């Protein structure tokens, strides 16, 4: 995978009505479309959490999607991003749903 610019990694947690609305499936599809790797999973407290890695501009696109769009029947109240850092190589080969 050729990358223009630095690789970024960021953790995220999405709050709102984000479980039981196919949020993870749509997140996986969007990540594959954009071209980022990482993972997504439901938490026991009703949020969705995960990590995104890839070229900076692609990670930013995914951050925007996770903040504003989500799955069609979801309602995003807010998305927290943490642990944002530059990485030397990707730690995942694809984007996956964790259970």
C-alpha cells in the first residue's frame, strides 16, 4: 500500500443510538471504501469503540464519518477521539468487526 504522507492511528468511541442499527457493519464498509484499517466493536455500556489507522487524510475522512454520518438509522450524539498519533507502519492488515 503506497501512502502519501504520514500514517496516523486514532482511537474512537461513538455515543448515541449506535447499537442495534448495523453501525459496525456500516463502519466496516466505510473503512474499506476509504481505505483505512483497524477495528470496531460494541461496548457493554451502549457505545461503539475502535481504532482507525491509515494515511492522515483517509483517517480524517473516517473521523468525519464517525462523527457526523454513521449508519442510516443511527443517531450520533458525540464521538470522542483519543490517543491520536503518527505511526511508522500499520498494525492491522484490514478493518474488522470484533465481538
